[in-house]
C-alpha cells in the first residue's frame, strides 16, 4: 500500500478492508518518513504493532 492511501484510510471515518498477513486490521496512524503504519487486528485491539506500509493490502 502506498503512503498516501494509508493516510487516507487512517484519517477516514469509514472502515476500509485492509489485510496484514491474512488478518483484517485497523490502521491507527502512518509514519510517512519511515513508511510504517501503526496497526492492530480488528479482533485484538490490544495487539498493536508497527509494520511496513508495503505489507498492507487493501481489498
């Protein structure tokens, strides 16, 4: 996923269908400079992690 699209999804009130390693996730915020996103699985909000933007897939 590119940086701009990840930022649009993170800022949008509408839930986008984004997958990380086969798991539906929520993007909390995007670190433009390092091209990373702070995410968590939809069913495990306590499991936050930072991942590379290029590992996220919008379906």
